[in-house]
C-alpha cells in the first residue's frame, strides 16, 4: 500500500484548533462559510485541520488584531499571487497608519485632560483647540471611507450638555 504525504500530515478537529487561539468552534465554521478556511473532511463529514489551516487561522487572528475586517482578510487570502497580496497589504497598511495617527491624537487629548488645571476640561481652551483640530482632520466621522469599526465620534460637549 502506498502512503501519500496527505496521510502522514497530522490533523486536528475543530475544537482543538479553535482552542489553540482561544476561539469557539463556531468561529472557524463562520470563517469557513466566508471562504477564509477550507478544511479537509473525513468520510464521516467531520472537519480536519492541518498545518496550513493552523497557519491560516494564525494569520486571520493577527490580521483581526491589526484591525482588518473579515472581508479584507478574505481579499488577502484569495488574492491569488504574492503581488496581489502585497497590493492588499499596502492598502491595509495605509489605513492602519491613519488609525494609529487618530489613536495618537486621542491619547494626547486624554493626557491633556488628565493633567488639565481647568475645573471642567470642557471649558479648557486647549481642549477646545484639540477638538477643533480633530474635527478639521475628519476625526469625528467615526472612521475612514473603508469603515473603521470601533472608532468613536469626538464630541466637545458632554452627554446631556
């Protein structure tokens, strides 16, 4: 009997692979439905994940941590060749740089507020200047044209104020 390399590759079931990354099994099934994963199946229909699937899950987790959407990740993994993947990454890097700049200015604002001598920082001229600068830079839109999940609008007025 001939032995193929596919038979000697160690595979794991969905729960084990998901557990390696602190994920629930349904997350991997969702990623499969989106075209991000394509595990092998046994005769009984159970999914089996090999080293390539493990690497793909690691990539997806890391990309999500960097702010990529599942659609962006799908574009990356289905790009077809290295040149197209690099194009996708160049676009994502530019978006990530914009987000990092917004985070940096938000951190500066928070640092100012925590050390602000004004009784109410909403009355502080420097705080008002920072807010105005953010509005001019488009930071109050909640993200970029591509959508940035989790970006909160900046407001110069407290709730109910």
